[in-house]
C-alpha cells in the first residue's frame, strides 16, 4: 500500500516527530498518572491500513462463533473471558450481522439501547460491582462493537476512561471467580431472552 502523509489544515498544525508535554494527562480530578512519557508524535499516513473485516468479511472475528460467547439472541452476542480480567467483568457486545455503525440496519440500532441497559444491569449483579462503563473505539475491526467494563465498588481511581488502564494492571481474577462472574452475567441476560452459555463452548 502506497501511503502518504495526511494533509489537512489540522494536520499542518501538528508537531510531527516531537515529544509532547504530558502535563494535561497528570492534571484533573480523574487522572491517575503520577508520571507519563509519551513517544514522539508519529507521522500520520493515509490511506490507513484496512481494519479487520474490510477486505474479507468472512475473516471478521465478530462474525465467527467465538469460543468465549456467553450470551446471544437473534441480533446480538456477548463474548467475555478470552483473556485475564483484572476488573470483575470485561466483555464485548456486537451485532451478529456484519455492519459498521455508519450502516447498521435500523433494527440493530433500535435494539442497542435496551440491550446496553440489560447488560449493565446484568453486570451489576456480580458481587462488588458499582458501575458499568461502555466504550467504543472501532480501530481494530470494522464490525461495530462495544466494550463493557465493570468498576469495582469504592474504586474512585477507576472513574471514567482510567478504568481500562486499571484492568491491565490489577491482579488477575482467579479462574473460578472469573467463570462465576461470566455465569452471573450470562444467566441474568438470558432472563429477558436469548441463550446463555456460561461455560466454555
């Protein structure tokens, strides 16, 4: 792929190759960094490398039956437990149909809000969970998907976007506890429809 530096009025303002001042990351009520060293700002090249599923939708990981599927219905599925969890719960939510947020069909979009509410309530049934955070980045796969992360009760350091960083560094859950948490979420979701798969397929 022949790439060129991205060029726009915005891109021309950027100090490419320079190391930026990380002070804003160390300030504010939600930060939890005491020190940060950023790499130099890399050149921004276009066209971008295609996301998974763009060139070959059949290879899309969200379209394939994941061995860590814990729940599904006719429109959506929830996968969790494919890696260590430092938080009480971390999982992915994606439609069964291969689509982007930009072109998702109306029935997928209409069911997203109610399902997010159901998933949040299901995760809050896990002992010790206070809040459920949802996030979407979409840089790895073109198939629209969201992450759900459980913030432990009392963990004020985990508020906001910092929670994802804490998942990486907190001690991993004991495998039996992780499986129990996945079972709780799967069975709670299935109360209002769909099929729970609380154990490995």
